[in-house]
């Protein structure tokens, strides 16, 4: 396994909609191993394939490892539906947009449908931080980032902050 370079905003690949994963093969298994290593090294709690330049519908996450409990999750060709009407706003950071965080409003509880590396179709109900993490990574597969959740003024200000950090 190896740590892969992370694609940084405003790289155009982070605005693209990803295509479904077509083959569950050894190359994909290797990629997933590398994505976990890259995520833990960063250190982060989630990483989507486009963040390492692979434009396919796949992400890895581990919402709890920073608190000392590992819960690695591989999501291939995922989809998400909100459960209930409760939404909350939380500060989110992104490994591709280092140095800034945005207040993002999302549903509290979701149903996550995905396939694992064996092609087994699974469903999980997620809430709290795990739900935030899965929705954040799902956004990457649709070419959306934390900036896209902000009103125009807030977005302009935060993008300006981020750009000033790049210089
Ligand atoms: Ni991100």
C-alpha cells in the first residue's frame, strides 16, 4: 500500500461527476488499500476516489478512528437518501481544501446503499458524524465540495481565505 498524492482545490477534477465503478478487480482492491493509507496518513476521516484522481464512484471512510476505534468502510457505487426532516449545521473540513472549514447544513440521518469489494449490496443507517462524513464524500462523487453549500457572499469570502493560503 502507498500514500497517494491528494488532488487539491481548485483542480477541475474536483468539479466532475464520477462514473460508476465497472470492475471489482485486484486493481480496485489495491486502490482501496492505497486510499485508506492516504486517508489515515492525511489524517482524515473520509476520502473519495476523485481526491486521488480516480474519477469513479467510490469512497472510503472511518468516522471513529480518531477517537481510538477503527470502523473502516468501503462504499462502491453508493447512493444516499435522507431519513426524516431533521437537519443540522456542522463545520466541515476537506483534505482537498486544507486550512479552511465551512458550516454545512445536512440531514442528520441517512440511508446509505453501497456495494463492498465482493459486490455485495449493503444498506446502512447512519447518523451523527458518520452521516456527515458519508454525505461529504458522496458530494465529491457528484463534483461538489463544501464551498457549494454556502451562500454566495460566504462562499466568496471563504474561497478568498483559501486562495490566500495557497500563495
Ligand atoms: Ni472532502
